[in-house]
C-alpha cells in the first residue's frame, strides 16, 4: 500500500516566537506547515488550499480561534486543535461546542500534541486500508 502524504497543518498564532517555534518543531517531525498570524490571512490561504489539521490560538488580532473554525469548517474536512494561554472551564466548553478536538493550554508539552497528531495519522492509515470484508 502506498504511503499517505504527510499531514498538512494550518497554524494560526499571533505570537511570533510561538509561531516560529511551533513551525520548526512540526516541520522537524515531518509535517507540512503553513502558518499565519491572522484569521484573514488564514482564510485567504484556506480558500484555495486544503489541510488536515488546524492548530489555532484562541486569541487572535482579528477575532477568535472559535470564529476562525466557524469560517473554515465549510471549506473541508479537517481536525482542529485550539491553543491558549488561559484554558479555564469556559474556554474548554466553548472549544468543544465550536468543534475543536482538543484545547491545549500554553505552555504545553509538545509530546501531547505529537501524540494527538500521530493518532490522526493512524486513523488516516486505517481508513485508507481496504476493509477485510471487501477482500473476502
């Protein structure tokens, strides 16, 4: 069976150092990352490009990560991770309602994000495999 392409990640974070660090960390693990600092820039990119994972800060200069997910959801099928410096009960609930798979509080352990991404890769591989039933 041919290898699936690497996960394509759309990263939206307005803190430049965090954005750069995450981009480098993700790229070093084999992910294809496109990064932006605003909702407007991310939406312009997403109109013409597909991605598998959205990782976004909740607080952005031109809105919230929740608003970003609402704008991007009609454009394709992808998973979403929210990151924020403040992850109280309200933020967890609003993120769940918005459709985020995870909310991670900064600073977070990159191993947790990596485990989540690896689990998505396993799901992709399993869904791409022909079913055993069809082979019989």
